[in-house]
C-alpha cells in the first residue's frame, strides 16, 4: 500500500476547510452557476467522506477513496452513465489539483471513465415549426407573445438561459443591430449580431415591451427579472402548449449549433456565438453534427433557415 503523507507542508487541513479555500478562489472569477456546480458536487463528496469513510482530514483523501466514491454512486443508481460520473469527477479533479498546487496534499491523478460522445438531441424541424408559430398578437397575452419571442431569440442566438435572463433593454442596439451580452459563462462581454430574420421580431417586441433602459428585456409578468426556475417553467409550459413534449432550454442551443454546422457555418464564429473560451466544445459539435464550415453568421441561425424553408408554405408568420 502506498504510504500516505501526513500534514504535508506542515499544514493541517480538514476537507471542509480545503473546499472553502477552493470555492473562495472561484467566486468572482467564475460565473455563479459554475461555482454552484463545484459547491454541489464537492458538498456531496464531503458528505460521503464523513458518513461512509469517516474522513474529515484532507490528507486521507486518495485515489482509492475517489474510486470508492464512484462505486458508491453506481450502487445508488445502477443506470448512472459514465458521462454523469465524469461530470462529478471533473469537479473532484479540479479540487484535488488545487489542493496539490497549494501543497495541502501530494498530487494524484483523478482518472475519467471512458465515454463515447452521443449527439445531443436538438429540436426536430417539426418541433421548431410548432414552437415558432406566431401567436395572434391581437388576442394573446403579453406573456404568450414574450414566450414566442424568447424562442425566436434562443434560435437566433444560441445564448445560454442565464445570458438571456440578464439582457437589459439598454443592451440592445437596434441601429447597429447588435446586442451586448454582459452576463456570460466566462464573464466576458460578447457582442451578438441581430440577424435579418430576428431583427423585425425584436424591434416589434421592444415597442410592445416599452420599458426603461435598465429594465430586463424578457421580464416576468410583473416587470421583474426572470429567475432561472421561472424561465424554465414558463418555457416548459409554452412548449407543451405548442405540442412539443421535449422542454429543455439547452436543446435550443444544441439546435443552433447543429443547424449552423450542417449549413457550413464558420466554426470559429460559432465558438464566438456560443461564448466558448476554447474550440473544444465546437469540435465536439462538429464531430456530432457535421463537417468543415465556411460561411457567415447571418445565414445560418435556425430561425433564418426555418423561415426561408417555410415561407412559401405561409406557416411561419414572422
């Protein structure tokens, strides 16, 4: 058995203290959702360490302990996928690497499970058509109209839900046909072009919205910012009402990526549009959905492609 190092670098650390140190380095540098991701997975790991292993000191955490934790997760749910286990392991690996870099523990390798990429299912063309059917604005409520515009925005932008919730009216530059995205996963400000198809939809919605510059573009029925759960709830109800049983917000993002790729859109511009810091995720989308790409942003959003296809059939009223 490999000898354990006790009080490495003359530091005594509990697992909880080390987790607190780790999270402190992430807060302010990473998006709130990323910090929450680490918190949830490390809290669950720490609970396992205390209750199942009797471990409270960091120097008792080893590669074997991590392996037993994964076995425990499989015992809890025998249908859990390698992809889900790797999602947990990524948080633990980052934490272990942090502790090693701070010389709290000797480094050890946290190994991932083999996992094959399976294409993330986008919305089908029929589902997109149902979701993009414009409501009768002379009869529908503001919230129903807003929900339709949110769907149009998702399919015209590929934005994450958190980014959409934080867009304020002042961020929309109608004259230059751009939206400033200040709240992104990497905390980088991005500038989103407003495609020709989305432009009149957004312009008309803003006239109906008629808010102040600091108001949120897609607000609740009371004019407040939508919460994460609130946005998911209203879009779930909207999808079901339109006859679409799949209700994931992230499917809009997958749909955006798939149609861009299948339409030969430029991968570097897709990386920028999706707000990815590196090309890695875009490469995964390419391997899932398509081939090498070369064209421009304006031609390849799902909203533009579907509108062109259905225009002659007069089923999409935009």
